[in-house]
């Protein structure tokens, strides 16, 4: 999305949005109006839904939901909204020159994803480059990459041992974090002044390192003890977190300071992420 954000598709246009169920939902009429310059976006959207159904047999309304947003008269009125994935599908169906940069970008991203399926290492390389472009130091980037691999290994273990929903993952992750740092991920985000941002992208190198130690330890306990079911997995998660938490406390005692930081990437200078 970093590349797409540079495309001035909606410049000077207000796109209403609402955060629901953990994701943003955007007013489809506002997007249609921005991309078509139609004098009547509501009518354009209505006719567009009919056209796509006739041509493709696909109903665009199935990727939308009615949400109440502030109307020009100040009242809250229901309007068709779509999340990011649905919005991409809708934009692909808009025959407008303004939509072409977005369509080209989507085609490029789609091609890259196919390449990554055939060669997963490409995905990691692109992720490394993205972090470098954002200004993260090289040592941090490598630690973040290792953490991603360890996290994937752990979630694969969870998936094979009875934890197969996002809620299960959240419970187990909270157990690990609380044992490692004394706070859950949501509490840690509050400490760092974060909202929707990825917590790990705002951790310093030591915070990432102890997170990886906790998760790698937990995965190894699962395998060694052939753990099954949420009760046992939760016990393992706490045990893995305790191992990392104990190591963290020993290091902090030796250093005479805490490795946990309330700072986030937005408030830190480049070199500070290794401290």
C-alpha cells in the first residue's frame, strides 16, 4: 500500500470511512465520485452494480455492507461501504482514466504474489527492502525477519495442535507476552502510544529478541511434549514466556536498566532502535 498511497487518486476528495470489526470500511459512493467525477455518484454506483451483474454475473453488493456515515446534511445515514479488499474489486470495474494507476498497481502486486508463492524467499527480500526504505537499521531488520520466521513456525504448530482461530492465537500470544514482559500485546501498545499499528514494528532490537526467544521456546515445548488442545498450549505458552521473561530480568539486572521501552518507531531516531 505504500506505493499505492503515492498515487493521487483521491486528492482533494473526502472519502468517508468507519473502523468496524478491526478494519476500515470506506464509502463506495465517495470513491466512485472521486474516480469518475460523476455529478451523481449515487446514480453511477447504482447503474454500475447492474452492469457488473449483467456482464459478469457478480453482485458487487455482496462485498459491501450498510454503515451509518455522516451525510452532507450532518445526519447519520446508511451507505454502501467496502473494506480494502472489496474496494480493490470495485475499482477494477470502474472504466475511468483515474482508476488506471490503481489497476496497474494491483496487477503488479498480483504478479509479485505469484512469484512469492513459487519462491517464498522473494517475499522476505521485498519485506526487508520495505523496512529499509522506512529507515529501520540493518540489525533491526534482520532481527525482525528472524522473528517472522519463528512466529510462522509457532502458528503452524498451533494450527496443527488445536488452536485454529484468530481468537485462539490472540489468547496464546497474550499468555506469551504477559509472561515475557508482564503485559499483554494490547497493554504494550498502550505503553508505546500505538493504536492500529503492528506492535513488533515498534519494538527495539532487545524487545524483538526476547519475543522470538519466548515464541521459539514455546514451539519447541509443543513439539517435545506433543501438546494438544488449548489448555495444554496455554500452559506451554506461559512456560515459553517465563523462560524469556527470566532471561530478560537477568539481563536487566546486569545492565541496571529495563530493555522495555515506551518509545515507538515514530518517536525514535534511527540508531536508537538497537538500544
